């Protein structure tokens, strides 16, 4: 690939990411109704988008390296369990798109402090690493995050477009 075509590709990717960050997420008037809730069922390795209490989309996910149980503290490699919200959207993270999960909540902080731990944070729903460290098959078959919820890039783009800020998230065991 010539440097000119590589630079054009970079401009195109940057333009798309910029547009995705400023264009409003899906709205009913666009023909794409946004999800009212995100449900993650860890034991199924599934993320569901819900509308009217019913799932209308389902995706396979990867979880933290130590997926069983609720996140207790920083560095435990667990994915939290409980009720949270999408409290930020990051089109420029180290992963392909990222929705920040509002972990830790007040109960998580109280529990961690009772044990003299740091609760941790930076829990995201995101795509694959922008700079992969493993072959593609690894990301499809293993739990590999530090506690986040990871999807394929195609699935992450769809979740990004079908959610909006402040979408509730429930993460079940």
C-alpha cells in the first residue's frame, strides 16, 4: 500500500470516528429505535439489547480473565455484577469504540473501602484492541479483558449505534 493510500485510509477512518462521536446515537425518527437497556448475562457470555423488556439483539462477549463473581477490587480481573449506566462514550479509546460503565457505584465503593481495597474502575463495553497482542482467534474464544465486556468490532459498532448516553446496564452472573 502506498503512503498516499495509507494516509487516505487514515483520514477516512478518522472522519468516520469523528462523525460517530458527534452524530447522535440511534433515534426513533431515524428508523433505528435505540435500546432502552443493556443486559449482560456473564454465564451465557451474552450481551442483549432490550426494548420494552424484550431482547431485540444478542451478541457474544468476552469478559475479565477471572469472570466468576462480582468485581471486588482493582486488579481482580472480574467483570462487575449489578445495575449501572452508560456514563460516557469514547470513540478514541485503545479499543474499537468504548462505552464506559458507571462502576463503581456507591455500594461497590463502600464494600471495597470496608476491606481496605481500591474498587477499581474503567469498566467498559468495547471492541477489540486497536493494536492486537494476540491472533484474532484468541479474542473470539477466550475471556481476555481486565474486567471489561468485549465484543467483535462489527458487534461493537452496532451496540454503539443502538445505544445512547445514560442507557441502563444490568450485569448478571
